[in-house]
């Protein structure tokens, strides 16, 4: 892996993105979205994750994060591991999931191609962390992250998207508490 995409100092702010394998649109169901949100909240409360911004799209997530007290790479690893296991279990148990067999087949196929997996692979392996050392870069990535649902045509205004910190930045209650980028 390139040095460019490594977390060198967990106390710095990083923009990270990670996607489901094959860009499968898993996050179209509230059940799966809520698992992701609860997992982020858990990492905030118990693992030292400092969340500045977030957006969960149908097949990927963007975060601006840091940690004063823990290893950020470890937090991301644990977040991805937990969400993959929990969401896969939810898919398997959701009898109303019309795409269940298809999604599980794709996740299993991806898992068979990767020796790091026991059975399934849910997330693509990389997160491409990008350090944000300047206010200019932070504002740029924050704008990009919050405008993602607008660009996808889901909402007209960023703060109208439920699964995003744009609500917090607009002075509305969000699903997660965030630290603000000034």
C-alpha cells in the first residue's frame, strides 16, 4: 500500500471513504443504515473515535475523523469488521429482503477471492485515508462529503439527507453528535 494512503498520526483529521464490494447498494434499507449509525456511535462512545463529519450513501461511506486517545486505523478496522458481520447477519435473517440471495452470493464470491476472509467480504479492503492538515482541505472535503447526496439526486439540500452530518452543520439535530470543523 502506498504511504500516501496510511494514517500516520491519529490525532490529525482524516477523510476516509470505504465502499461495499462490487459497489453493492446495501444501504437502501433503514435496518442496515441504522446498524452502521449505531456502530459509529459505539466507536465514538467506547473506542475514542472523534467524528467531525459523515455521510452514508447506498454503497459507500465518507467520514472525517480523528482520535486523541486511540489508533485510528484500529478503530476503522473494528468498525468495518463489526458492521460487515452485523449487516451480513441482518441480510441473512431478513426474510423480506428481496435481494438477499443475490447479495449474499456476491459477498461470498468476493470472500472466496480474498484469503483474509473466512467466508464473506462485505467492504472493499481499503479506506484511502487522506490527511487534512489545512482548513482549506478540511472545508473542501466537508463540502464534498455533504454534497454527495445532492449530486446523487437524493435531496435538493445537503441538510435534508438523514444519514449525514450536514444536518448538524445546518443547526438541526443529526443522528450522531459531531465535532465541528471551523
